[in-house]
C-alpha cells in the first residue's frame, strides 16, 4: 500500500510485487466447501460470492484497454491477476452449485460493471483509473472481501483461502492505481461521490472504513502529483 507522504513507489516496484505474489487458483481445494455449502450459505454469503463472480469477470474483461505507456507492464500483470480472480470465483460457483450469479445480485450492482465501467474506460484515462482502481477495487471489492472474511468460517476453507489471496492482489492493484492517477487529470469529487454510492450499494457495514481509505489515497495522490 501507499505509505509515504512524499513519494509513491515506482511502477517497477509494483511490477516486482506482482511477480512475487503469484498463485494458482486450481491448487485451492474446494471439496469441503462443496459439501458444506448447502448448510452454510445463507442469502448474504450467496450474494457476496455471486457479486465477486460478476465483478471480477467485469473488471477482467475491461482492463486490457489500459495497457499502454510507462505503466503498461503493470497493467499486463494486473490483467493476469484479474483473469485468475475471475477463474477462481467461476470455479467456486460451479463447485458449490451457485447457479447464475447475475440473478443473485441487484441490478444496480450489475450496472456498475456492465454499464458504468465500459462507459468509464471509453472516456478519459483519469476517469477510467478513478473508477476502476479507486472505486471498484478500492471500495467495492475491498468492502466485499472484508464482509466475506467476516462471514466465512472453517467449513468453507477454500473460499477463505481464495478471498485472502485475492485481497492480497487487490492491495497492490489499488496502490498501483493511485500511482497512475498522480500522472493523470482526474476529478476527485466525482471519484469520492461514486465511491460513496458504491460503498453503500453492496457492503454498507464497511462503507465508512473503505471510504476513509479512499480519502487517504486521494490525499496521497494530490501530494505526489504536486511533486511530479
């Protein structure tokens, strides 16, 4: 994560992190989860897993448009991660018999990934990175991961392991996105407004926590941009 009040890490730093934390979604055992799921999974847990199926598939399908410029190698490494996340949640859904994930989340949640995200990536780079990295990853996914980890116990070991690994990846993605934002023109108020709405949409119990993180990152982006 971004810790320095003065200087962000380089793109090479994030690329090094990406290379050091690779994992194989196929190595996560799901047999115990498949057996326990019918007794364990309530509506909330089902909604959260379905949301990750929808969300991770959505972000993986749109990341390639960012792969240009000085940060290209990092975007390519992130795409590798996002593809793996999408495969993990798709594999998990199939293993536990989740059904159609799109039918288990709200229309407003689906629209974030199926309408708003394509709109943003077709626009200015600052808008795209602001939505993708700061809002969807830094707010929506972070809140959902925290909510999932609070609900999951030892009866679903595969889900816990997978979510913890995804969360580890997302930490460098968000830090990398903040570094990119310092090089771009962006609308901070628009990012904050979208973050507030998105946090309340899926995991309102974590809205305050993830929004505090978003504000902190944007303050760091402002400081870094002033030094560039």
